[in-house]
C-alpha cells in the first residue's frame, strides 16, 4: 500500500490477513498512526519523507520491520510472534511510550529491537 498518510485509530481492530503487508507513507509529521492490529502477517512500514513519523498502538502480529522513518513510537501492548526490527535508517528516535510495551506473548523468546 502506498499513501501520503495512514491513520487506523478510528476503525477499531484492523486484521492483516495476508502473509506479508508493506505500507509506504510519504507525508511529513505523523505519516502513519496505526491503531489496534491483529493477524499473523509480517508487516513492513516505511516513511519516505525525512520528517515522517510512525506511531504503533496495540498489536498482535507475526513480525514488524521498520526500515525508514524519522521517529518511531510504540504505545499500548505491541506483541509479535517474530521479530520487531527497527532499522538504523531512523533519523530521529525510537521510543516506547509510558503506557506502551514491545514484547512477545508469554512462553516466547523476547523480541529483537534493533536501532
């Protein structure tokens, strides 16, 4: 999916049914504000604008790869059965909000958060 921006906060639960999903957003500021996500999909998200920020809310996914953005912030419980890979091509900061967490469900190895 290619879009200027993407905001799924107001739609409730978004289920990603495909095996892999790629999202590319080009807006400055909050380029992607992704609400509750569910599914076994491997999600790749990139913000191509040098000042494009990505925000992730609660999720239960296969994996997440962020390979380009300015700032990346996690809010809520963000869980994956695979890795959470945040590439070194982040211009700003990678943060977990005060009400957020990045983890795998109980019984699984901890996620890999690369910055």
